[in-house]
C-alpha cells in the first residue's frame, strides 16, 4: 500500500513540475508585447516548437520550459509565467472546447525574412525594419538586382519597403523636385535600371513587380505597407501601358491610358482611377488620404473578429490586446472600400469613413497582406522626421499587427475545412 501511495505521489509531483512557459499577450500581464514576438522567434530558431494560443489572453505563446528561455525573457524584459504540465493541459483543454472561440496553432520553424529596400536606406525609414530590429528578429535586405535574379526563392517572408513600383519616384515631384535627395535618388534609380538592361525605371520596376507576383503565386508570404501596396497593384495593372509623364521617364504617357488598365492583373484592388497630374502627391483613387475627414483624436480602426477554429489565418493576423487600434497616416493611409476585390478579406476598418486599413488575400499558393499608413506610432510621418523610439511604445497594438505577419509563415499547415 505504501509503495502504491509513493508511486502516486511521485506521479502527481512530476506532473506538477514546471514544463511550460506561457508568454501572456493581454494588456494587463505583458510589459513588452513587441519583444515577446522576438522571444518566440528565437525559440523557433532553437528548433523548438511553440503553440500560439489564438484569442487566449491576447494571443499568448506557450513555450517549452527551459532555463535558457527564462533567462532570455528576463534579459529582454518580456513578462512570462511558468506553468505546470497540468496547468498547461488545462489551458489547452479550455482552448479546444467547441464553445470557445480559441485555437492552439503550432509554430514549427523560424521563417527566413527578406526586406525589399534600396541599398543604404536607414532602418528607421520603415516601420517593419524598425520593429524587426527592436524585437531582435533577424532579416536580410534585397533589392531589384536580387529580385530579378530569383533571390526571393531563398526566403519565406517578404516585406516591401515604402516603394513606388510605378516608376514615378513616389510622386514627390510637386514638392521635392529641386531637393538634393530627390535628384540623387532619381539618378540612382535610372542608373540601376540601365545597369539591369532596361530603358526606363518604370519598365524595370514592372519586371520586379512581376517577379514578386510570381514569388507569391509560388507559395511566398508578402507583406506591404503604405505606398508599396497600391503602387504594386497599379504597376501590375499597367503592364504594357505608359502611365508616366515626361518628367518621370522622358516621354509622354499613352493617350487615354486609364481605359487600358487591366484590373484582372492586380492582387487586391479594382475599378480605381489613376491620378494623372504629376504635381499631385497621389497615385490613384485607391488611397483615402485626401478623402478622409477624421480628427486625429478620433482616428481609430477596428480589427475584425474571426472564428479561430474555422478561420485561423485571419485570426492569427489580428491577434492583439485590443480590437481598437490608433490610426496613422502615410502616402497611402487606407484603402477605398469599394475598390477592394470581393475575394480580399478586410481585417481592419473604419466603417464610418468607408475605408479599410488592413487587408489580406490569397494569390496562387501564397498570401499577401496590405497595411495602410507609414508608422503606427507616428501619426503624420513626414520626410526628415526623427525615428520612432520603440522603447516608448513596447505595447503598440499597431506594431503588433506587423509582427503577427512575421510569425504567420511559421504556422503548421492544416488542411482547409470544408
């Protein structure tokens, strides 16, 4: 009898020992949400699997317990809780209940990340490079030469820096055509196009856009912000059509080029009207910047609520500790709702203004996410503004959406439910 009791005691004790680390992601428990993603990525780099607990305490992470992981959390200032095996099993049982809008998604492998950005561009010019650096998630930079030489095949995830894929140099001509930086960037872009065998920057950028398109169709994950979103789609839609005025490419645009735009070639947008005036800082009617009338103090967008068990992908991409996120401006601030294709999912929107901020879609075997605006913690970021210090915003909901996308390719693929 004593032996039986002793055995039971040992089994209960072993089951009670800490065997998991929970990184909570709710507003109350986590002091650094952004670095928490970095801990999760670092754990995946150690060839360890992680469970992403969708809709459980803000989208928490369940990691195997080890002194190394605990120490790494302490060093990086990430809040964590040590759980017994029994407690972890209880949480997973709760999540699996059909009555709970939750799901546990297994993250298997640290995705290899590429950021498409010009050589010499400073990291704080772009929100994604800033948050990757802050969260201590490694990435490599690529640009036109690497893309055209099929360099994207080495990567699982691609971010498009605030690029103009139409060859109109960001439509900065009206305000900055005499600025030294504008003249230099135009000269560098033309030299690169010539080096790569193209007569015009617009032709070279179209070739790059098509390579990126093929990367996604083949199974890649693409994330883009600000002007990289609409200018990418516009470039694809204008294949074989000259939409650039003489100050951009040296010759006139095609007569009536609007009628020649092919919306079937785009990822996300349809029925948009291009902005012909080279002095106007705008590409098309896709962007809401000039149309919106929202005071800064009331500029928020709402994240949509999806079924974690039936729609795990958008649920992953919307994990946050709040459903209400501060808005922020950019060259492309948000997307005109009526000009988004019906098969593209709106994940964040401002209904009263008729605009979508955060959208997602499938293209071939791959995925894309477009996020309007320049910097989630710099409301009206302008050329020459100082960088955002993320130490001041470690719990930023707007930046969390970027990092959700970074981890998305790590998720174990599940068969679609029908």
